[in-house]
């Protein structure tokens, strides 16, 4: 130990090793105390524990290369200060914004000052001393060496006990040492990267969440990756000008479909409640396991005369999965060919999305509800750019007492807690509720549902039917609440599946259960299963329900890109001046060609997968006639144009060059989602008698607070949904005080 201490305090390599240990310990402290990285399982914990070492060692090894010792110490010290500064800035920023500092934010002084609340000092707390106390220790260490020399000079003798005085090592390093240290550091980072990719495939290409990159790779690699993305995006945007928008406008205007006279404005002035059915495929509706319906509530709902549903509706997502579905829902533009648009472009791009359009053209308040991490898919930033007024993420929900799955709280509890927020929203409102229980790996406890096992050889498939049944039961409870609370009569509820739940490599195992559930398919056994059958399973539900709506099962072919124009026309907002790549599903002029992200497509008669053409009615491969080939070529050209123009629109941020009449571009800097509850209640109290919230209209109604659920967590502890979580309850009190002050000032 004495020799080790001596090496640390008397050699350059030892000193840099000390800095490595210090930055490693401080980073781990931030990981476990300040950040919420969501590391689960032993492997992720191991990755989290070691990921600061590789990058930090590689950077600090730069201090070994200068031949002049003082220069080497200076380089190492500068690297260490920069690593510490990067850590501290992210700790403070995360504390305020629940996200990591990006290069784009750093480059904008205005964003930094507003995002950090105007002052770093306001966010500093006592435990932050951990991040700076080592600087004092290092300084004292060098001073200690001076004290030792003075002692020796005065007493003419060496110290008889070990000490921690640091001194500059004036000896040159052997030539191979810097290279060897750097090589070991790079190898360590490479090992970390490999294990991370195995545990979370496509970590960098799909960019699920900034938290994920930090969790797996560390802060410095995240910053480098973010800088690379920023430079890449800026280079693409720098090549754009307003003329690039002409081709987009020419296509979307020619592609516009006039609204149906029968349905246009049918939901005008109504609340719009969007329910995002996670991983929910169309074949679940009507399916049975051991004679029991998987979705008894939805089965009955689509038979009601006030329900309009589509059974040839396809998801069109790419690598962005759920975020792609949300992007199409909100903007009627496609996700990117690689990665997630939300993650890579959502913070800085200009959007003309449903929340802002309904606000400015029809006076809607908007809110989105998700019981998981708000930074996943960069939602906490992208929702601001889309124009949402409020975002209630997992911080606004009770995550105690076993109420969660991997991606958020259980759906029954999610709907129950969301009801409290809905009652305080100003009407009419546009509210999106994102469910999570029916998400891979599709696990639900026996206490949550008694639905039988499907009996296949795949546990994920068996679980899929159980979690879907649980979601269906949660929907039934929510609809009961809507009716009891009074929201039902004044609301349009739209439900849609975001993407597949069972992947293609599991479809053959699933096939024996699908003979009565998959339409337009003859490939109902594993022996004759084809890509055509895989494509058929990309159907997801699209359901509109509203008292007085002309219902029925609609067989029109369409996809997620078509939802927004359909929804806006139902709300009485004409989409002609808007840039949208989908068309109204209810319009006689609707384009029924469904474009997939890989440029394959489906028409009402044919499915085209690469060079293979299938007839939808029989599933057989056909050789097109010359006439049919011309029609398919025209459809392919339209699909290619849509996808290419949508990509250009997004990557070059072209909507900054086009503003529809009567629309004001969204300013995301005006929104602070971490104050959503306080701001919502403040508005309600400030409006007073002019408030249109359900609570203001019926403040003493017991049905507003009395949500009925058979969730086992509530049966054992009613307090699970009886009140707002403690961490946001203070916001309600603060909002009340602020509102009273505002009223007094007026």
C-alpha cells in the first residue's frame, strides 16, 4: 500500500490514475443519486458501474504523451476539469429538466439560461460538494509536498510516516507507456460497447432515449454522439432553402382529399381523447383462447352504432417504432428511414402538429399522459415542439407498491390516475393517453388477470394475449368512468394500435391460433406461411367512438399516415392548406395505397413486397399483365415520392419556410412540462367561473373522484390512486397560492 501511495503521488501515471478514480467515483455518485437511468438486471448494473472507465482513461491518457512533464500534467488536469465540468453541468440540467445537456442547447445561450432557470446557483444543493471537494484535496496534496520539503529543510531529516504530498514527476516516460495505456482504454470502451449492443441492439441507430446512451456508454460518449448528430443535421439543414419546399407543397396539394360531407365537423367542439394501444394488432379483436374472448370490451364496442372502425388499417412504422406511430398521428409525415425522428430531430425541428393545429384553429387545450420515463424517445422535448400544453409523464404517477411494468405503470392504474388530470383540463381538450402494459416482454401477474395461457411453445406469445386482455379490461373501466363523469357525451374517443407486438420471426408459432383472426390470408399454418401473411399481420386497430357518430366497420385501406387528416376533418378543420402526406380515410378521394417505410406497399387488391406481387383475395403470387404492371409502377412511384419528400421535409426542416394561413409557429421554449400540474390548476383557478373544466362545472360531483377499478393494487390499498403522488402534490398547493395572488393583483 505504501508503495502504491508513493507511485500515485510521485509519478505522472500515478497522478492520472488518481484523477481517473476520482472522476469514476463522482460519475457513479451522479448515476445513482442524481440521474434516473433505469438500470435493471445484473448485466445493466455491471455496465453502468464500469462505463465511465474506458472513455475517461482514454482521454486522461493524453496527459502521458507530452515529453515535457509540466505540459503532461497540464493536459491531464485540463481533461479532468472538462470531464468534471461536463458532469456538473449535466447534473444541474438534469435536476431542472430531467434530461441531459445537448450540444444544441449549449450552442444556444438563450436555451441554456431558460432551461436552467436563469441561474446555476439556484439549483446547487449541499451534496454537490462531492463534485468539487477533490479539487481542494488535490491542491492540498501539491501544497503538502511543499510542506514536506520545508520540514526536511528545517529539521534536516526525512519524515518517518507516509504522507500524501503530490509532486511533479520530471522523468520522461518510456515511449511505449502512453500508447499501451490508450490501447487498454480503447479496448475497455470497445468491450463496453459490444456488451451494450448485445444487451440493447441498435442502441445508436434507433436512439431510444438519451438516458439509454448514458446508461450504456457514459456521459462523454453521449456528448460526442450528440455533437456528431448535431453537426450532421446542421449540415443537411444548411443546404436547404425555401425552394426545396415547392416540391413538397406541389405533392401534398395534388394529394389532398376533400372531406366527406357526411362526416366533416361531426366532432366539432368535442373533446378528443386519443388512446394509444401499445403493440396492439388487429387479429386480437375477435380472437378467442380456450373459448374466452381476448378483447370482450372492444368486440362489443365496435358493434355499437356510434363506433366507426377500420379493419384494413396498417401501421407504417420504421426503426422509430412507437415514436414513428406518434409522429404520423400528430403530423401526417413519415418517420425516418433510419432511427427515430423524435429522438434525432424532435427537439429542434419545426412542426405543424395536431396539438397546435387544434389549439389555433379550434381553441383546444392539449395534454399527453404517459406513465413512464418522459425522456424515452425524446418525448419531453418533442412534445414541446408539437405544441402540447401539458405532459404528464411518470413523475406525475404513483410508481410504488408494485404498480409498474418495465415501461410505465400498469394500464388500469394509468387510466385511473389520468382521470384526475382530465377533469381539470379546459374543454374542449385534445388528450393522448399512452398505454404500456401490452409491451414486450408481455408479462402480467396472475393477480392482474386470470386469462388462460394460449398454450404455444413461445412464452411471449402466450403473454401477449394475457396483456392484451388486461388492456381491454382497462379500457372498459375507463369508458365506464367517462360515462359516469359526464365526459362521454362531449367526447370523441379514438383508439389505434401503434405497431406489431409479435415480430415476424414468431408468426409461424402464432399461425395455428390465427385461422379465424387474420383476414385475407390463406397462410394459416406454419407449413405454408409466407411474407404475404407477415404483411397481413401488420394490420392494427383504428376505432372512433362518439355518441351520435355514424358507425360501422369500414373496409377502406389506409395507414397511420392517414389518421391526422381524418381526425381534423371530423373536428371541422380543413386540411387543404396543411402539409400532410396522408389523406382522409372517410373522403371519396382517399388514396388507398398503404406505403411501408421500406417502400413496399399494399393496395386494396394487391400486396407488393419487393419484386413479388400477391393477390390479396387469395394470397397467391401473380405475374402482372402489362396493364397491371403500369398501375403498380405508378403506385410505387407515388410511394417513393411520399417517403422521399417526407424525409426531405424532416431532415432539412423545411416547415420553417412555410406557415399556413392563420397559423403561428410553435415556440417550445415557452413550455415547462415539469410544471404541468401547477400550470393546469393555476389556469383553472385564474379563470374562475369562466373555466370550462369538468371539475369547475361539477365541483361536488362524486363521480369525478370515484374511479372504479378492480386492479389488485387498489383492492389491497385504495390510496394507490386516491391522491396525487407526493412529489407533485406540492404543485397543486403552489398553484392555488399563485392563482390567489394573481386574482388579488387583478
